[in-house]
C-alpha cells in the first residue's frame, strides 16, 4: 500500500497533546456535542499512544489501534466507528498542518456496518392503532397527533421538535417546510418538507391554540409545572411513550419500541412509497448513503403498500 511507504512520523507526547487541543479548538463551527465526542474519542487515542509507545502514523499503526479498541477495550461496533472517525479527522488535520504527508487512517474501516437497523419499527396495524387512539377533540390530543405525525412524516427527532418554534414553519410554493437544527449544526438551516397530511394535523393544532407569535415554541407543555412553556425533549419522549402504551403497541417490547421508532418507521414508509434514496436522505438529514440504503434492504417488511392512507403521511404530492 502506498501509504505504508511514507516515512514514519514520530511525535513527542507534548506535541501530540498540543495538536489534539488545536484540532478540537478548530472544530468550533461544529456543535458542542460533536466537539465533546471528538475530545472523548481522542483521549482514548492518547491513552493508546502512551501505552503502545510505537505509534508512527502508519496504516499498520492505525490498524493496531483499531484492534485495541475491538479486542482490549471491547467496544461495540458503533463506538469503534465513532473513535475511528475522530482519529481519521484528526489525521486529516495533521495533513493540512503539514505534519503528515497523507492520512494513514483514511483506508482503515471503523467497524463492520450493520445490515439492518437495530431499532424496531411500528407495523401497519400498530400505526393505525396509534393514530386512531389519539383523540382530536381536545387541544392536547391535537398536539399529540401533530407531534407524532411530524416524527412520521418529517422524520423529526425529539431534539429538533423541542427546539422548533412557530416561525420555523415557512411556505415555499405549495409546500410548507420546517427549518431544523441538524445534527452537529448550530443553526436552523436545514429545510425539511412537511407532507400535506402532516400539515393538516399541525395546522389544526396551531389554529386551535391560537398561535401567532413566530417565537412561540411549536409544541407547548400541558403539565401543571411547565404549562405554557415549550415541550422539552424529556416531555416529548414521555408524551410519545404514553401514547404508544395507551394504544397497546408497546406490549412485550417496552425498551426497544421508543419515540425514535417513529423516525425509523418514517424511513421505511418512504422506501415503500417510492421515494428515491436522495429524497430519503434529504428528509431524514442523512449524510451517509449506506445508512439510507438500509431502509431499502428492509423494504416490504412494513407492508405499507396495502395501506395507502399511511403512505400519504410521507408523500409530498397527492
């Protein structure tokens, strides 16, 4: 391999510590959570660097670090992938600084990627039971139905919906969009189209609430202690979990069937309703194409082709 023919690069511990600190500081445009993940992952690399004593930034050294994560630290594949991504980005930073000629971590895989998602999805019958169980003659029922449909039709996460305000909903042509703060971002700069059926539910809730101020939270809490304030991430999770339980769809899988399962179900609905991979990636804010393709590998498992009314929840045009 050409990268192995490059001269080894020996860094003293003090130099490495300084470069690591500079790299994390250079990631200031990324979210605090991303910076925290990089810092934690690279601290593990620093521990290995000291323990190993012979890391010279060659491909074989990176491969040895990966084996350490798998065999010694016994990390799960997802964690190995995260730690290897952090090292890959750090090595690229050293290339840009002129410390390395090439990135030795570029061709070393992080971990074997799963062939299907680990999260559970709702079946067609469970989706029907869930939606039919939410009353629409109360303000809270209208809110909960809109909340669930935003997760299904727009693949919104709890964090995105907890940050959302009324003003984040904007109209472009015949469609409405919600501008969300994507993963690793610090601004609401990602427009997500709202399917017409989802907009009907959201509009009904906002009209019943009399929401007019663009700075108002999109979803309000109804609990005694936080009434009138925005629904928190915890509040959204509790609300969705209560609705899943009340609909009787959580039986026997309380731990694996979560609010995130609605987003996972949204991906399957899109795959089965004829959406392209590019459309699915845009709607779900996915950057890695193989992750999107996992939904197409499971295409048909949901069986929504026999439930056109459910596929309408993700379709943008009727």
